């Protein structure tokens, strides 16, 4: 199952810029962009925790499992 990153949605809901989030969490804007576009292969739990704390959300608000056409039903 592919994992979809809904970070853009949470940023829009909280009316927070990517730059503000990157500074608050302590990651570069380039790494945040990689995460937002779904190109990241992994995320540290400490980074995910910091993002969730800053955006006042849970990991399930940011990460979502989706079905791919190859998945059995």
C-alpha cells in the first residue's frame, strides 16, 4: 500500500507556511519539500512528532495508506 503524505493539507488548514514549519521543526525547506511531495523514503519519528506537535495533529492526519491497483481486495 502506498503511503500518501497530506502535509500540504494540514499546512493549509492551520494557515502555516512551509518556511515556518521547517524553522520550527529544525529541518531544511528542501527536506520538507521532499516530504511534502511524497518523494521521501523515510521520516524519523522525532521529526514526525515535532511536525505533529507544531501543527497540533496526529500522524494519521499527515500520513495516509492508500490502495494501489495491485493490492488484493
